[in-house]
């Protein structure tokens, strides 16, 4: 507070020192001064003097006191002043309604408005209406808006343009677009605010074509377009995919200078970002003279949405160095960027930052942190955040899905059950995650129970859940049950077909897998890259070389670019059939460097046919790419052993020791009664469960 700001207090204090008593003009001025400059203690002292001086009967003084208490959120004090007033005027009622409205006591505000209309000699005026309508909008209570509208028409307040604008806005936010438009059409007088509010209403309710049409009418009728108009219109153009029109609006902003407005600039950044034009969005951001936190958030979101994760993380750091405090919106945009590229270090730093500024208590932020750790493979840290935070369905789903992709699948089942006891409802993600876990550990009993639960909750009709059930039963060896579910799916998608093709191929029913592939297109579903991986794998295991070659060429004809996995399937197909020369020619003619899957396929074929020299060549490339993969050392060692070259087999085993490569211990899951137990090679049984100890048997 500056020297000039204190002058009012100095004059007031001087009055008291000189014995001059404040009157009904002095008190309201000083009370307002206390309110404006957050002088709570001083305001309470003045209130005490008001009572002592006998001015607590004065309407003007009491009206100022109501606003003073309301400004500090002391609703008890404001209500007490109002109720103890011996006399009230229109301003008294409007003040208490405004105080309740501003402090989020929406039902109390509506109650006071009704009480004013029923019991007070002062009936609601335009100020009363303008105070209570935003409350109805927040509550989305269209019935109360209609009730107030009837009163306004009855007393003739509907002719005022400000009141009309307020009703257009309130009806729109209550999702009653028809009433909003009717009020707008019947307005005797309109201004720019009227048009902007109508456009905003259409945009809010996703009536995008109507919003664009209103904008055109506004221009044609000669109304001036301002920053509010543009910032309401640009999201509409994005939703409609009208990017060319968005660029026209941008050009208009450049000509009129509106681009300098921070709200317009933010909307332009958002438009370019959502149109996939990150460079243009970045150019606008860097040209901005003034930025607010929305500018930074929009730009971080721009980079994150357009898969520029490193740029998003870098901008987050720049935002902090510029003194801008990240909000929960910032964090929920940048954390998924860290998760996608596995940037654990930055994720941990952002987590620490959120702890320091208190954002970690926000449910959306804690979920984003949990998800980041889970996707970076740090499920212990994800679990810690989960245990210390508020939780909702999303929180549980993150860990259910996260654990389903690890060797701790049984934890997914525990969390799925825990959701029931905590009163949270499962959704499709919950079922997909837990069924994936059951599939991994072949927990057939638990999976069937979850299937029954899904049927009771009608989730089995959801395509994602149906596809997960197909995958679960297939991986548990029950392709017969998978086929029954598949036959009942009304709208099968490519994933449904791919799961069945892979399932039949995995279980050795290769001809059925190929038949399913042929039937897929007859059902009107186009093959994708996974479909071809599935059928090529089936052809490989069945020795169907000619058919496999045909499918590979068919894939090329359908403009599906072969991935490394497709080439690995072809190498496996040729290699298993003993066509080593063709396999080598395919590898040497690749448009890119072969990956580990391709060399592993060749090494496996060499072991099958005892081609040790070619296998050694493949292994050389394979271990260069993945020197820490224990399975490849074992495959090479076994090939040497089967060829009787024991010295070389031992050398590979020694090489594993020298490089510190250890084979992961075998793990099996066994269902005992209603529990799934994991058995790991070398682990003592009593550490798993006391009832499993051999000493306890007997």
C-alpha cells in the first residue's frame, strides 16, 4: 500500500485524535477503505466504533459493512449485520445476495432473492437479477432461470439489454440453447456483448455451425468484432475442422491489432496446436508481449499433443525460470509427455515441484504422477504416490493396467477387488486391465469370475471388454470359449479378428488361423499390419511358405508398409522351411538395418537346421544389438551344444558371466483355492505363504 493509499486512514485517525466524531458519511468511506486494502483488523475496530457511536441503525453504514464482511468471506458476520438491521433498502438486499453469490453460497443467494420477492417491500431490480443469474448458471438450474425470467417479464425488466444478455448467458450455461436463442431473438436492443454471448452459448453447447452462422450475421449487421468474439469463435472453427477460416480470422486479428490481446493469442495458439501446426503456435507464443499462465499452459499442451515431448518438458522448465508458477493444468499436460518417452528424471523433478507448491494434492495431478511412474516402469514409486493421495476410478485403473504388464499381475486382481470395497465403480479400463493380468498368469478361475461380473454389469457388451475376454481365454488355452464370445460380438473390429487369428496360430490350429484371416475381409473388416503379422506367424509355424509369400505380397499391394516384425516373420517362415539363402537375401536387401527380432528369427532357424556357421553370424549381429538379453545367449549356447561343439557352448556361458548377464528366474503362477501364488525359481515356499511350507504338511 502506497503513501497515497494511507491518506484516508491518516485523515480518519486525525479526526479521532482531535475529538471530531465520525458520522454516517465518514464510516462508509473508512469501511470501504478497509475492504479495498484488506485491513480486516482495522475494519473490525471501525465496526465496534459504529456500534458504540449508535450508527448501527444507519442503512448506508450497514450496507457497507455487509460488503466488508463479504469481501473477507465472513458470511456469518455479513448475515448478522443484515438480519440485525432495523431498516433495509434495495441496496441491502442486493448486497447480501451479491455476498452469497461471490462466496459460492449459491443456494443461499437464490434463497435471499426469493425472500426479497416475497417478503420485502423492495422488489428485485436489474441489479438483483444480474447478481443471481450467474448463480443459476453455475448450478445449471434452468428451472430457477425460467422462474426469474417470468418475474422479469412481469415487471418489465426484460427490455434492458444487460438483463437480456444475462438471460442469454444463463440459459446457455443451463444447456437450454432454445430458450437462450429465443431471448436473443426477442431482444429489442442488442450490443456487441449480446452477439458475443450468443456465439459463446452456441460454442459452449457444441452448436458449432450455429456459432459460425451467428458470427457471419454479426459481421453483416455491422457490429464490431472484439477479442471476446474471436476467442469464442476460434475453438468453434477447430471443432468444425475449418482451419482455413481460422487462418482468415488470424489475418483479421493481424490487421486489427487483436493478435496483441492475450486472450486472442491464447486462442490462436490453441487453434494451431489442435490443427497439428505446432510451429505456427510456437511463433505466436514467442511474439506475445504479455503472457499469462494460460499462455504457458496452452503452449505446453501444444507440444505434448503434437508428440514434441522434449519441447514440452523444456518449456515447463522455462516457464518456471520466468517466474510463472505451474498450475494443475500445466502438470497434467507435461507429465504424460514424460511418461510417453520414459523421461523419469524430468518426471521426478516435476513431482518434486508439485510437492513444493502443493499441486500434488490435486487428484488429477496425483493421477498424472502415478501414471508417469507406472509407464516409466517404476511401479513401486507409482504405488507410493497412490497410497498417499486421494483416489478415484482413474487412480485404480492406472495401477491395474500398470501391474498387468509386469510380473506382479496378481496385484491387479487385488486392486480390482479393492475397488468394490471402497465403493468405486469399475469401467471398461478396469476390466481390460484385470483381464490382461489374468491372461498373463493364466488365472482361469479368477478370469471367469470377472467375466461373470462383467456380464452382470453389462460390460461384456463393450467391444474393448469383449476383445479382452477373447485374449484372456485364448492365452489360457480355451480357444473354444474365445470362439463362443467372438461369435456373439455384433460389431467386430480388426482387434477382434486379430486376437482370434493369433490365438489359433499360437495354439497350433494353423489352418483355422488362415481361414479366419480369409473370413475377416468377407466380414467387411480390412486387414491391418497386426493381421498380417498374425497370419504370417501362422504360415511360418505351419510351413505354408507359398501362402505366406502370397500374404506378404498382398500386404504390399494394399499399401501397408512392412515393419521389422513383418520381415522377422518372413525370415522365420523361410528359415524354418530351410530356405536359408532366401532368408539371407531378404535380410541383406532390407531398406533399413535389421533389428533383434529379425536376427533372432534367423538364429532360431539355424539352430533348427543345425547351420552353426550361419547361426554364429546371426548371433554376432544379435548380441551387438542386445548384449544384455539372456535368452539370446541361451539360444546360441544350445545351438552349439546340439551340434556337439561343447567348447563354444561353454564359452558363451562364460561370456554371459563376464558381461554380468543373468537369466531371469523362471516364474509360474499356481491357483490354490481362491488365490493365485507366484512361484519363482530359488525362492523359499514359506516366504510366499506360511501354508505352503513343506514343514507345515503332516
